[in-house]
């Protein structure tokens, strides 16, 4: 068990904090040891850790999820599902060894898997059990590696940064018998260590504007443990920052959250299904389970507002999604079609645990579905909390996506006038300030827009025609 020292302590912290929330299952020491023996996704733990340092992030996030659920219900009947929402992605490859310098082919494979899973064109969609078929669906959300970088230059959407940092989890300065110190270190340092990936000055790669790109960073997320025999310990396969709601949130919490860039961090071994890297002992048992490209699907689900399907608690804990069955725990990286851990009522049926769901911890080759309720939540989060991230394309144009353009505005930053490339493709435009208020709008009769009246600052410009809405960020100097 010596390998699992940090994991055990970390899980004890999670155990105690979920218990303090009143959500946690009552677990005995044996359960704790079993639960301690596998790494996980760190998204919910990240929220809990912030909560221990500032205000009630998890409670506030519960309120946020309730609000989203209400909005989904209100708009259920008039919901415009025809539009395809396309999210530009920048993939930051941060490498210390050549193994970590993932070739483009792995990134392309990962983006393809992401799209197949979100559009339900995955080959294993046929394996969804019949009782769930009516509940699952196409999210109509797609991901494209960015074609234009924040400076307007052409890009393939992949950045590569060599780093001196060998383990982004950090170096554990404690050894056997120092459990309290290790627990404190995990609480104080681990997330800051991991998020070094998102800053060039700390050995990572700087984010591209997180309001208009989904930023994904891959690197070595392990913790190095010199006092435990030079073990490189993996606590999290990946983690994502949840969407934030600034409405009524305390300033201290927003200040704390602002220290962490929005996006997804993923251990390099877990990217793609054609990645030749493998988890070493003592994690070798997870090879094949978490190396199918589905870990990123799960994390992007978190980034777009989804919780774990078991609600990170017992049968009373909710994921705030109406059409997902309850369960009292994750599937612990198994794939049991027999499990039915909680009684629920979805359309009059007590459904079994939905191990097919990407938001469970089931084996990658067991996961094949998002429910329509989950798709509704993600699309509503995009509308409300990440309003400038996705570009909207109507179904009329979906078959014609090779013609899809990214919006190119120059100069940017600008002073008195901006030019729009391919302006003739669009009929009108709007310029928003960052509170989503329209400051200028009109028909697009020329390639130039006079913006001399705008105050210095950052804006979002949107151009539209009958088929699509494109947005990008612009800055007035
Ligand atoms: Zn997760």
C-alpha cells in the first residue's frame, strides 16, 4: 500500500468533507482503503478544495444548477435544437520528456472522439441498453481545433511548450508518518501545482482567451515523492474548471477562482485512443480503461456544467439532471449492467445505474452516452455562462461545414475602425461589452465599422447571416 499514501490521505479529506456536507455515504475504513486505491477525475474535488478555503462554492454551484434546471424546463418546449454549437479548441501540449510531446495525430484522434461522443456518432452508441435509448441523444455541440489564434494568425490549434517541470503535481516534501503535513500540503499546494500548466512563467503554456476558446492542457500531472522511494504518484487523470456564476457570488470566492484559468487539465497518457504511452505500475491496471479518449469527454462535460452522474454522494445526492438514474457511488472503473444502487422513478421506471454515461467512472469502453437532460444543461450553460464560446450554425448549413469560417477582424487591438474579412458573407453585426450589453449594432454594408466612439476596453463582436452567428473578442486601445 505504500504507493497509495497520498491517495489515501486525499480520499480521507474527500471522505471527511463529503461527510461534513451531509452528502457522503457512511464508509468504513475498509471502504476507504478500497476507494483510496484508484485515481480519479479531480473536478469535484477541486470545487471542494476551493470551498474549504473560501465560501460555499459547492452550495452556490448547487443553486446555479437548480437555476439552469429551471431554465431548461421553462424553455423545454420552445427550445431551438436545430442549431449546431461549435466550440473552438486550443490544445496546449506541455512536455518535459519526448513521450509527453504528443504528436498531432493523437490530438486529432482525441478531437474526433470528442465529436463522435457529443454528436452520438460513436460506433459503440449501438451498445446503449434499450431502457436508455429514449433518454439519450445528440448534444449538437461540436469541437474544432482553432484556425485563428488570439492575434489573428493562422494556427492548427495546437501549442507545444517544452518545460523544466517534471511533475506538475509537485514534489512532496514529506515522508512516512507525516500524514497531517501531507494532508495540509495537498489542500494548500496540489491545485496550484497542477495549474502551473496554464502559465508560461511557471513552466506551462499561457491560456488563450478563455471566453472564446476552450483551453485544454496536457502534461504530466503526477506528484513526485522522494521520501517514498521516488514514487511518481497519479492522483487525478484529469480535471476541469466548472462554469462560474457571478450573480450574488461573494467577492472572495471570485478572487479565489480567478487564480485558476478556465479549461481542462489532462494527464498526457489519457489523451486519445491511439496514444502509445501507458500508465506504469502501480496504475497499470487502468490501461485500456482510461486510455480510450473518453476521459476528455467526461471533463468537457464538467466544463459545460455537468456533475458526476452519482451526484458525488449517496442516493439522496443529485446531479441535477432529471433523466439520469441515481446511484450511490461511481462505478469504480467497472462496467456492471446489473447494478441498481438506488430506487428512482424516471418516466415511471426504476432504472439501473447508467454505466453507459460519460459522467460515471465506468470503463471507457462501457461509456457511450449523454442523456438529453445532460445535453439541455450543457447547451443552456453555453448560452448563459459561456456566451461567447460557441459559434452557432443553423442546420441548413451543417452539411456544408467545410465552408465554415472563423471570424477574422483586423486590426485587433483597434483604435477607430475595424475591418471584417469576408464581410460580404454576413448581413448584420453587434458589438457587446463584457456584460453582454449591445453597444453598437447595425447592418453590415461595408467591410469597415467605425468604432471611434467606443471607450478603451474589451468587447465581443458578432456577425450573422441566416446560416450562422460568429463571434470573436476585440480590444480597443
Ligand atoms: Zn469527473
